[in-house]
C-alpha cells in the first residue's frame, strides 16, 4: 500500500491550523498523530489528514443544520 506523507507546512496549508494548534490537538487526541521519518523529522499520512478534514466538514454541517 502506498502512503503519501505530508510535512508540517503542507498540513498547515490544508487544515488552516497553526503549528501550535496542530500539536495541541495531537496531544489531546483530536488530530492524527505524526509518523517518525527519522531522528528529527515527522510527517502525517495524507489519507488520515483527509479523513480528519472530512469529519470536520461533516460535524460543522450538522452543527449548522
């Protein structure tokens, strides 16, 4: 299975969230956890970010209905 990995700048662009908000939500269990890419590098699985975005859109639509 092929996984695309997004680095932090791409995750920030796609979600509109800041670095600190992303890491806060990861710590709270409200955002996908990053995967280690090496000693000082992490990234996020693109499909997990896409699923998170879809859930956010869905819950926002239900709240405004």
